[in-house]
C-alpha cells in the first residue's frame, strides 16, 4: 500500500513535539510493515523511512480548505492527514487524526480518527487508534532511583503543581522537565525541556512518572514513554489514562491526597510489566497495523463508520 502521511510541521521536531513524533513513528511502522510512505510536510523535513518527501509551505498545510491533490503521487492509495481537512482530495480515500480536544458541538471533519476510546466518546464517535512509539528509543531500567519525574507542559491542566505540592508534603525528590522557566528550590530540580537521550535516561531512572492531569487527556504520550522505560505512572483518572494505565503498571486516583497516600505503592510494581504492556499495545508497529486496517476499511467503504 502507498500511504501519504501529511503533517503541518517540519519533521522530525526539535524538542518534545508529541504529535510530530507520533507521525514519524507511524511512518517508521508503516515502512517496517512493507508499505510505501510519502510525507507531505514543511521544508527541511527528513524522515529516513519515507520513500519520498514533498515539501509544502506552512500556509498550504495549515489551510483546512487546501486542495492537496496536486501534491500527491498518482499511485497513492490513501492520504492520512494529521491536521483538519474539511474535505479530502478528489478521488482519493483519506483519514485524518485529531490530536487535541475540540469544543463540544463543534462540527467534526469527515473520517476523523481519535487517540483513545474516551477521546472518541467525548466527541460522539467510536473510531480511535492508540498512539505508538518505537521502543528502541527508550532505555529499560529495572533498578530505579529515589526521585519522581514530571515530564510535559508546565500548565495547570497538566497538573504539575500537584507533583510540586506532593514533594513539599512528603519530602520526596522531584525532577521537573518542561518548556518553561519556573523557580523551584529544595527537593525540586528543574531541568528544562528535554529530548532524545537525556529524556530517555531521566525516564529510565525515575521512581515514577507523575501524570496528575486536570483535563481530559486525549492520550497522554509521556505515559507510554515511562512504560517503555519500565517506570510506573502515578496519575489521575482523566481522559484516556485509565485505558493506558492498568493496576499492574501504575496507580490512578482522583485527588492529590489519594495520590500522596498511594505514592509508595508504585515501588511495588514490576518494571518488566510496564515495558511489556507498552510493547504489546503502544509500539509504532501496533499503531501502524491498526491504521492499516482503517485504511483498508476506508478504501473499501469510502468513509469511516
């Protein structure tokens, strides 16, 4: 199958860039499964697994009314966009993945794929594919150190302040990695935005990853990054987190007091179980296989049901 994958960013992304990293992982997974991949993206894009890269101006990729047909190879079987399109290219099947939350009652574009069962349900749909990443990018470590990790945007809806408050109450050490410059003292260490090897090392060494989401996570990519590293998750029951984090690989609670009380429970969880769950359900190959089934359904039926 010849799949055209479209992103409105330059790939690979510099820094964290969760959705962009998922797009690269998808291209890698599709190529590993024997499919041909063309990528439409901003100038400067370099993805080794793509057989062809078509560079487009940002204004074209960010236009939901743009007609992408003239940029797509004639022998393409399907277009998979990772940004909203009001309609697909003439004569070519297409799907599009929604990576965020839309406001209630907002009309959805056609053939939309969501990131989790909860994400789809909240938008009145049922079709979803879990995000996946390449396990080879993460370091599995069985022996953990005595500090916790928060990784992600330092916004209140991500709940980083819960991790900070828990540290103040318990005295546990906390490392915060994110793209903002707050001022922390004492047992809290801020290391800035991390990526690549440095991020992999932090994830592998941490006692647990805090995911105290205060909003409905469409997926929560740091969660599976931690699991690939053998690191259990301590978080809330918001959005997709209960679908990803089972009792064998993490602890989910509703309040900060409950999370603090359950904090020591994560040390009893098996790092190998974390890695195995991620490999079985959230690898780039599993994601690609699931999307291929949706591609074939779309090609046969003309739309996602």
